[in-house]
C-alpha cells in the first residue's frame, strides 16, 4: 500500500515555510538596518510620508507608477506599517516581507504535496525549505521595498491554486479572480500570471475535464485582463534602456535564468527536462489533477518570468541578479517536484526508475556548484561583506545632515548613492520636523522616538534566535511524515495512474517536427546561424561581409607626446568586457595597468565616405583624458579637431559617429589622450569604419553584442539537431505502424 499526504501536507508545508522564514530572518538579523535606503525613499518617503506629514496625502499617491511597476500593494503595506508602528523602520518592513514569502512557500508546498507519496514529499519539503532559505536573494530580503516581488509571488501562487482547484462558479471562484486582479498591483511582469493560466484553462475547456462553465468564465476573465493590460498599461519607459537589443541576446539571458543556479545556458534543458516530460506526459494522457495543474502552471509562469527578464533586462542582466532569484528558485523546485512525481509513477519499472534516479543525481550535481557560488560568492558575498559598513555609513549621513544641514553629507560624490541616488529628495524630507519624527533613533533626529516604534519589541523578538524556527520547521516536517496514512486507492500518486497514453505515432511525429521547426526558427535569430567558430563569429559581427562599410584595421599607432610608453603594446590593452572583444581593441591600459600616460595617434587615412564611426571603451571624458579626430586638409593648412563629448562607457562599449561629409578627401587620424594614472586612466577603441549609411553605426554595437550569446547559439543548435533526430525516430515509428496496418 502507498502512503499519501492527508493532514500531513499542512504540517510539512508549515515546516518548509518555517525553514524559509528562519533563513531570511537570520539574514536580516545579521545584515539588516533600521534605516530604509535606495528606492524606498522615493516610494514611501517622497510619495507617501512627505505628503502625509504635510497633510496633503491623497489616494492618488498610492496609485503612482515607479520604475515601470505599479506597486500599489507595496505602498499600502509600507504606509500601513509606518502608521501602525509610529516609525518608518526598514527592519519591520523586511521582517514582514519575509513572512509574506514564507506564506507563499506554504501555499506552494500545500498544493503540490498531495500529489506525492511519503518519501518524495519529505525530500521535496526539506529541499524547498533549504533552497528558499538561502541568502542568494539577499537584495529582496534586506530591502523594505521588496515586498514587491514577494507579494507578486504569493498572489500568483494563490491565483494558480484557485484556478487549478476550481469546480464551479461560486464564492471561491470569485475570490480567485479577485486575487488574479490584485497581482497586477505589484510588478509589471505580474501579467504573466494571466498568461500562464490561459493554456491550462483552454486545454481543460477543450477536453471537458472540469466544469466547462467555470473554466470558460475563468478563461474569459484571464483573456479580458490580458487585453486590458495591453490596451491601457503603458510600455516600459523608465527601464527601456535595459531591454535586450536583439533576439539572440534575449534568448541568451532567458536560458541563463532558466539554468539557475548554474552559469551556462545549456543546463536549462537538463534542469527543465522533468517539467517538460511531465507536461508531455499529461498532454498525452489527457488528464491532470489539481496538484499537477498547479505544478504545470507554476512552471510556465517561471518560464514567462525568465523570458520577461531576457526581454526587459537583457542589456544589463546577462547573468543572475539577486532580486530575480526567488522566481528562478521556484523554477528549480518545480522541476524537482516534477522529477519526484514522475519517478514515483514509474518506480515499479527498474529501467525507468534508474533513468529518473540518474537524472535527479545529475541535476543536483550540476546545480550544487551554482548554489554554493551564488550563496557564498558572486554578488552575494560581494554585497553582504559591505552591507554592515554601508548601513552604518547611511545612518551617519542622515545624522550628519540633521545636525549640520550640509548637503555634502548626502552628496553622491561622498557615497550618498547607497542611501538614495537623488540627494535633494532626501534633504527635502529631512528638513521637515514631522518627517524626522518618523525616523529611527539611530539617526540622531531629536524628534524621533527613543525606541523602534510600537512594534519594535515584536521585531526584536522575531529576530532574536531565528535558528529555532528552522528546528521547528524540521520538526513540523517530521510530524507530517508520521501523519501519513495508508491508502488502497488504485490511483495512489495524485492521479498519475497507469492509464494509456494518448500519444500516437502520428501525434508524436507532428509534435517532434513542430518542436524541431520552432527550435530551428530560434536558431535563425542569430546572424550566420551555421557558423560556430567563436573568433570567426566575432569578426563577422564586427564587420559583416555585406555591410556598407570600409574597415580601417590597418592603422599603426604611435606615441606623440613626451611620455614613457610603448605604443607596440597597445593591441588588446583595454580592461573592458567581454574579454573576447579585447583582441579587436587598441588601448592605453598597457600591460593591464592604468598608470600609463601619453597621447597616442593612429596613422592617417583618407576620408572617402560621409561618416566616421568607432567603437570605444574606457574613460575618454575623464578629466585629463580625451578621444579626438584630427582632420587635415588634403593640400595642407590648419587641422580641424572633433572631440567626443558624452558618458564614459568604463568597462562597456559605446559607438561614436561623426558626420564628415564636408571633409571628403581630407586625412583623418584618431587620437587617444590618457592623462591619468588612477583607475579611470585608460581608453580604448576598435578599428574605425567609413560609411555612407548614417543609420548603420546606430546598430553596430547591437550586432556585435549578439556575439555575447555565443553559448546559447551552440546550445540552441544542438537542441535543434536532437529534435530533428527525434523527428526521424518518430517518423520511423509512424512508417512502421502504417506498414503493419497495411
């Protein structure tokens, strides 16, 4: 007889949630601060508390957008906590935020565990508690404003649970739709929750596996929400500069998110294999339980979040970012749950059992280095090691300003960006006695309370010894294990009964060919999709054969100032990223150092087109440095100089294009002025180009940046090859079946 989750599920869900709460409260205890920082000053301070103390706060203040999000619920929560506590306290906000995430984990576990037997349920509850407790998402844990993603996660999971378990149009169904609407009052990507449920609802309606009236009503609400969102919610504007500037880069970033916590996009296919197999299995068997429906929708939702990151943050988030980690961690856990469910379904078959065990062990072996690196190294170690000092410095800045009213105390050049990136907004708040009364006493504000507010004692108690919650969580899981009961049902594994698959040879062939065509189409978003040599791809990206340009890669460089520097060392002498691009560059970071000083000039060449363009890096506009074109008349005379004026790309790259149509036939030389010996004392360029196409330079860097997605290019090509091979196998199966029938 099988052991199934009954009341045990609640105990195990509570246990896993307590483990998560313990991990986050421990992180807050060690690295948290009472003083809010960064965007909290805008969302709560400027937009709510400032008007509140002035007596001008109205409902409209809660409805404003912030960085392309609509954080209505976060504003309500933050303002409610300030009102209840009598003090604006970041520790209180983050402690409550951790509780929101723990509640989301409880919903997650309580919905999935009924589909598992005792052993896999125990493994999954413990793994969920451990993974979601890790400090990988330290940014969300320590930053009061980050109730934003936690509320989105909680409401989305509650919405999915309601959709998966709906049986009729009743009060519970109505509550589910309300929750689905509330999730939109969080982040811009909240709409993906509606996207994720549409395939499930459409399939349920088509197959008639649930009450068609309730399903059709839910589908109608979801589609109407999607249409309304598309019509009335503005596109991202504030963060538009962070969007992926090519499909290839978007695919790269998406796959890297799906491959969390590993560092290679190729692992996404391995780590997401269980969910994909489960989806195909259920599609073929044409039946799904509420637990599995929830699992499938949550996986689709996480995939949508990864795609949103790839699109919306592709230009600045090539690797993992801590604030997105909670979503990707849920994706890893969804696949772990899918693996456990599939393994228990096939456990009686030795070959299948061995295959699932091997896959599970491989997943853990692949993921372990990533978990370790993202927990103890990477951005986590870098930022947490500096967090105590930054917390103390922020308190000191606010205290100094309150005492002296000197704007220099909050100035960006004095490190004020760690508090808020727009110091005048902070000054305007700190100049009001009513606002100072809301600050923690550590700021030295004479108007502030001497304690941490009416809830300060409760927060101190919750953060006293969080490890005890972890012990209680493990105890809850153990108690749940003991409450499993025997069940003689013929369908002991959450509806994964040994029913007959609906996959036919013809259906398998069509599915395999469709997937292969889709993956091949994805491969086609890369220029020269069948070229796989990285060096050749890089050079093709820099100068495509059919591009309307003339590349001047034959220039010689010389030192033209009285400094001690060897111009022969300039090739590759830049400190920019990606590292592979350095072989195309010429720079002043000789021997990898920034202490070189001098003026370096390229050999002259004749201007034979309307525009000069060059990709550059470093700090050409740092005081003492410059990047200039020298234009000399063909028959002698006074030279004309063109200087680059704009932002310094530092370790990134940018494009500088100049209109020289009035100087055809003149001689051009590129000059690099390096007058500094500190960290910003370097500048570099790639070979300049001549072109008559004014628009070509605008997309030059975009075309080159595609080569940052080389890893995904090879992975997608490999996946396409495998899918075409499977199509051949399915075709052979179909041919054999047809021959047998004939």
